[in-house]
């Protein structure tokens, strides 16, 4: 995590290896204390056996689930942009993602489809799912997530066109509120010829 990130500026992160010795064991002790207070506010006993380690577990989980804040596009793409004469559309479909709705901090999840038409540059295929992770692993709304992925591909490659479609199920609509279990939200973002030429969307 960048030391100047607002989540860690002026704070010392604790490290606690889990039973498997995982390396992602850092957590913010202040966050863990906040979770402990939340448990008490719910009427629970944070000291009972099943909850003793819950504050640390939640703090570590949230650090992992929001790790997109510690990532940036340039570092993720690295040197995986290549010269190419191809002018054919490149598409990676069904990129699985998980994110947290910024309104309720409840998960939403689904699939992302990313397509672009090159203009002398292509990117390593594995970098497109990694770009999705940069923006999905944050507090998000689906509309912004879709736009941010499209903007990132556009900025990195300057292609002739970019198209991004996101299909997602939102637990904030399934577990609470309207409680519609089969609902799915679809959003799209188009750049360049994908927006100006309808034939590219067929």
C-alpha cells in the first residue's frame, strides 16, 4: 500500500500471519477496534468465543476487498503494451469481478466484457482482467466502474475504439430493499468508433 494513501497516512499497520501463513495479513488496528464497537452496538459480546477474532478478520478482509486503492493502471500494465499492425477487434469476455457497493458496502458481482479496436498498439490479454481488478476492488457503483475500465483501456492504448459491458447482480437489491433475486444490471461504456459507428456494436 502506498504510504501516502489516505487510508494509511499517519497510521501503523499491524501484521498477523493467519493459520496458512498468508502474506496478506496486514490490517489497520483502528479498523479492527471499530468493528469491535460495531459488534457491541449490535448487542453482541465481542469477547465470546466465536467473535474474539472477528474484528481482526474483518479488518484484514476489508483490506483485501478494497486493495484496488493501492493499485494504479501504469504499474499494473507495466511493459505489456506492444506494437501491432492488427486492425481487428480484440475482445476478452466473461471477466469475473467482485466489488462493494459504495451505498451500503454490500457486494455486487458479475462479469465484464472488454473489447477494443487497435491503432498500432495492443496489450497483453491478462492485463485486461487486471485492469478490471484495479477499479472493481474499491467502493463502487456499477456505472462508474464501467466508465473507469473503458477510460483506462482508452488511455493506455489510444485505440480506434473501446467498448465495455458489465453485467452484475447486486446483493443490496437481493438481500434487502426490493429483494429481487433474479435481477441483473447491465451497463456499457463506448469510446471512439464503438460510439460513432453502430456497425462495430453488431
